[in-house]
């Protein structure tokens, strides 16, 4: 009899944490978390052609993908357009380096994060600015790791670069103030469970 997905992942994380060395950056504008998260993800995948967040902001504003003073500022849909703009001309083949979608089930979300991290791809997700405050507005962060909480048995921790603080932050996966709840209830158009990854050039 096979174990449920969450139990399998807990067993794997008990053997050791998952962690990708992605340098955090601070968003240049109060509403440019999407452009900052994109810059971090892109620069990790393509360290030979580094982007500057201010250039991503300028491109996004010029094309109407980012409006700095009007929600949702950068929508999940426009995040995909920005990512494809910066990656499509770097790949010799027609396959896109950008993967994106929405997860609707908690185990599905956990499995997605672990699978992408194991494939050396940090994951941009759309959560709440303050995970414990449902009124705090949507916010893009970059998931860089997972581990088991050293203080609480059976609690999975998600590690993410937060462009608002320019630090790698940690939060529990489950619970009212957990990543899953904030990921499902961010309030963005089509933002519930939304994610994006950028694959390195082969």
C-alpha cells in the first residue's frame, strides 16, 4: 500500500532539506514584487545574461504588463508574458523555457514545489503579502527550498525569497498563516494556486 503524497514528501525531507542558492533582491518599487521575483528566477536560470529589475520594470510598464499604481499591478497572466519575452530568444528550440499553471489541491501544490525544486528550478508563486492577513493583498515570492521544522514534528516549512524584505523567509506549509492558505487566497485574477518556473538553457 502506497503512502499519501504528503507522507512521502515528509519522509524525503527528513533525509535532508531542499535548498537552492538564489540570492534575494529587494523590489525597487512598492508594487514591483512580480518584476523582482522574475529577475531572481531568470538570473538563477541564466547567470550568464543577468537582468536588472529596473529594466524589467521599464519593459513591463512600456507594454502595459505592469501598472505601478493600479491593482493587480502585474497579473499572473502578464507575469507569463514577461517571462516568455526574456526567455524565448535564448532557446535554440521552439520549446518554451517558461512553465506555468494553477494548483487546486494541497497535495498537488506540495508535490509541484518539491518536484520543481528537485529539478533545480525555484518557483514563483502568488501569495498574500502577510501570510496571516487575508486583507494584505497579493504578493509574488520565489520559493527556494523546503525542510522539516526542527521545533515541531511533522511540520513542513517552505523557504522563499521575499522581494519586500530582500531576505529568505520561512513559513509553515499548512495552517491559517501557512503558505498554502495564502497561495489559494491571494485575491489576484486567476491567482489562486498560480505558479511559474523558468528552465535553465540546455
